[in-house]
């Protein structure tokens, strides 16, 4: 993950720092010794192995130093962190969460200032972390506010999950996220949430600019979208050759590419071009699903954002035309999810948080299970598989020796009731307890 502070994000980082000097969340509980011993009643480690009872986890320097069966001496250790009555799991990962955007239509698509986007991100980051999500991939932050937020979190100035960020999405003229279509043609206005680039050369330059400003991956818009005026989700936007240019340019820096793609032609263009994930995949067919499976392309299906929009859109005052597009796409999205699973496509847990209130991310687990996933498969989508998609499988996603000590605990077995993950009373990130409601803290 690139962690240098980009020049254009410096002001936003300063904004975050100043904001935190006025409002500081509860201080994390730092261990006062060289290691932490955790007693887990049941460990679900995210690897796919069967749950283990009575496990001792030793954390040192923010990483997991040892995972073993607990012995009598461990239980007698007064310094042990006692989670013996709880199920312990890896910290959750959401690979599609827009922390600097809001579900409030008045704050949508970055049509607010950079400092305002950054301050929103401070609030949303903490909510997300407290919900048990210790890592997010943010596929679209206006003004590079996501870059500044990532750096502020990494520096310890802001509480939040680890972030992997894309900066503004890359889209064509008139494409999804290129809002501001009301502007007269003689004014060159564009959305801060997107960078408009047409043709392979412009796209290469846009990718290089993003890399200059410190992004971790690239997001391209391969089809129209639901929440952009006069945009058709089923219609392709970037061509295969244009997406290939983004993939090739990203490859030079070892970066991955995610493609927003609802319509089938756009999905095919993206998969043939070599992207690493298809976001949404609403109109996926069996043939293309099989191609995704063969090529190892992940599907990120945001089922909860879809459900939330249809349930609450009228009350939020969302544009009726946008809601009509969401309703038309909804059934197809669910069928595509089933089709992808039947073809063996790997699913990574991504919610499109920002379409709904941040902190509700875990409500998507129940929808995954309703559509045929086992609770263990749903959990792995948000742990091991999510970590592999973002290229962090060596450090994140499972409870194994050498990995970051990102842990959550819930009182009952989530493999019997996946909705246990909707209310997480204990969160550890990097060996530091950031939430502990088990003892009334």
C-alpha cells in the first residue's frame, strides 16, 4: 500500500488533523506490556478450517505471534484479555466503501468541498471501524479526500480502518459519476468524484496522475450507472481498448484495476481487458461468469445498497428517475449473484457504503446467505477472499501467525446466525483494542 503523502492531498490531511483537534473519538486502549494474550472461547480463523475452542492468541508488535490451544496457565494469567465467552474472528473487510461520500442526497457524489468531504470521512471511518470493519477498499473518493483520510489514519491522527484507495473514478465524457451535466457546454465543469478521460492516451495520463497523488488502485467506469442523470446502467461506456490502457498503466506500478460494470457488454469489455474485479455485475450472463471464474476475476455485488435504496429512497428524497433505474436493476443483480456463484466466480464482500449509512455494512451478510451462500462462505468473502482481492492476503483476512492482529468478537456463533456480525462489541486493530463493550468499557 502506498503511504506517502501526495501533494494535492496535503491540505485535506491538514483539515483532518485540525478537525480532530476539535473532536477526538475515545482513545484506544494501548497495551502496557510487550505482548497481549487473548483467550478465545471459539476461534473462526477465516481460513475455512473448522472452528476451534479454547484458543490462545498471542499478539506482539501489532501482529499475531502465535495461535495455539489454551492451557491452564493461560486462564490463570491476570493480564490475559478474556474473550473465553465469545466467538473470535478476523477483522472484517469491505472492498467497496465510499468513506468520504454520504447517503444524504445533499452530500452526494462529492458535490461539496474537499475539506467537507474529508471531515465526512473522519466521521464515517470511525463508524465503520466500530462496526468491526478493520479494512476497507474505497473505490472512489472526491478531491483525493480518500488519500488524505488513508494517510491520516495510518499516521494515527484519525480512528478508522486500514484503507486502500482509488481517488476519483476514471470515466468518459458524460459517463457515470461525471455529474454536473446541467452545465452549459461552454463551461468546463466536472465532478470532483470523477476524472474524465477519453481515449487510451488520456486514460494513461489520468492513471499516471492518480499514481502521482498516491492512490493504491485504479477504478474505471465500464458502463453507465444508476445514480447519474441520463446514464444507462446497461450501456457500455469505456471500450475494451480503453480499459486495457488503464490496466497496462496500473500494472507498471503493481496496481490493480476495479471496473464499475452493470451491463453485459461493459462487463465483458472489462473482463477481457484484464481487470481484477467487477463491481456490481448486474446483467452478468452464464458465459461471462464462466470467463470470470477462469480468469480469477472477483465479483463485488453490493446487495445491501440495492435493498436500502429501494426501501428508503423515497424517504431520502432520491431522484425518481434514479429510483426507477434501481428498481429495474434489482432483480437482475440478485440473479447475477446466483449465476456467478454457480460458475465458481469468487465473491468479495463489498457493500457500496455511502449509498446507505456507514456502519450498517454487516447487514449485507444476511442477504448473501439468503441467496445461497453458507454463513462460512459469506464470512470468508469479507475476510480471506476480500484480502486476496486487494492484494493483502499475506497481512490480512485470517487469524494466522505473522498477520496483523485485526480481530473482532461476538457473543454467539455467527455460523449459526450470521446476523451476529451486525452488532460487534469488541474490535482490535493492529493489536490495539479500539472497542470493548464486553466489560462495559
